[in-house]
C-alpha cells in the first residue's frame, strides 16, 4: 500500500516539477529573449563533454600537485584557482563547428 502512495506522490511531484520548469523557461525567455536561451542550451549541450574532461584533468592534477601547460610545470592549485577561467580558455581555443554536430 505504501509503495502505491509513493508512486502516486512521485508522479504528482514530477508533474509539478515539469510545470515549474516550463514556467521558469518562459520567464527566462521573456527576460533575456528566446534566442539567448536557445544559444545557452546549445552551448551547454556542445561543451558538456569538455567540462567533464576538464574536471578529470583537474582532479588528477590536484592529486599530483602539478599540471603541465604550454610545456611548463605549474602548481595545480594555483592553475585551477578559477576553474571557470580555465574552462572559458578551453572553449575559446577548442570550439569548432563540428562541436555543434550531434
């Protein structure tokens, strides 16, 4: 009986969550424009694998204590002190049209 109620509750919760997500997307599209939202979603899809790769490299480098970049051995903690900047650099230097192909 408890499992039945749990399934019912989960279904209702999922429906409410989807409705809220759609409402939030509509507000965001109204605030910044549908094209900007679409561009953000495309970028997210295109560069997620690059982020995943960066996190693996970052974890390995932090364990080791150093990272080799441009032929130089650098302190990993300093290098990754602002991982967002590292990611922006990676995207800017590796973004190609083929990245957007499914």
